[in-house]
C-alpha cells in the first residue's frame, strides 16, 4: 500500500476528513462506505493527499471542483496523476457537477472498477 508518514500531511489529511465538501460527503455516505472493500478518506500517498483510496482495487477517487480547471491546477493534477499511476494506481476523476447531476452513474462507474468479491 502506498504510504507516507509525513506528519504534516497526516495532520492536513485529518483536517480534510473533518471538513469534507458536500460532494465528498455525498459520495462517501451514499456510495463509498457501502463498498465491499475498505476505502480511506483523505489518504496520504507519497507527497499527496488523495480524496479517496481503495487499496484492494488499486484506485484513487478524486472529486474536482472548479479550481481544478485553472491552468496551474491542471498541470499539478497531471503531475500528481502521473505519480499515482507510477505507484500502480488507477485515478478516477469526477467533477462535482457529475456528483450532483449523475450520482448514480458515478457510483456505477466506481462499482464497475472493483475487483470481483469472493
């Protein structure tokens, strides 16, 4: 499992878990915590904090608000995604708008990417 024991990042991740966005809360409470695999919220991987991480499926789930579409943020996200992929992880990105307008579709897409349960 990718992991970093950077205490500053861990403290930031803890604060982010306490202050999730409304879209993160919806996805967590109505979908991700119901999955047959453990999903971590605001999890430290390397020098990054990811929104959600499922080790069993090797996926990172990111919810993107409007700030992710600014030029600097797009470059940062691309570098971050490249690092996560180099760790053997598949990065799933959904917009906040998708969570509001196509929540069922977002959840189905995540479910479809899970390994079969035994």
